[in-house]
C-alpha cells in the first residue's frame, strides 16, 4: 500500500490531492515520497525474509 502512495507526482495522486490540496500535496507530500518508497521496499524485504525463513526451517524430505 505504501508503494502505491509513493509513486507518481503528488498532483496525480488523487487521495493526497483531496486530503491536502494542490499546494499541500506539493509542499508536504513531495518530500515524503522517497521515504515512503524506501520504507515500502524495506517492509517488502522483511516480509520476504520472514516468508523464506519458514521454507529453510522446515525442509521437505526427499524420496529416492
């Protein structure tokens, strides 16, 4: 969800534009977008590591 809000120009993001207005979107939201993008990528990385940790901790026995 954060990655959806982090992409695009602030004026094109309709939710931000409705909540903050045009000047608010440009002055408040534009500086936050790179941070939201980085946070989104970090959270996706944590989720992937946690998901793959279960695959490593619980191996499937191999039949010969």
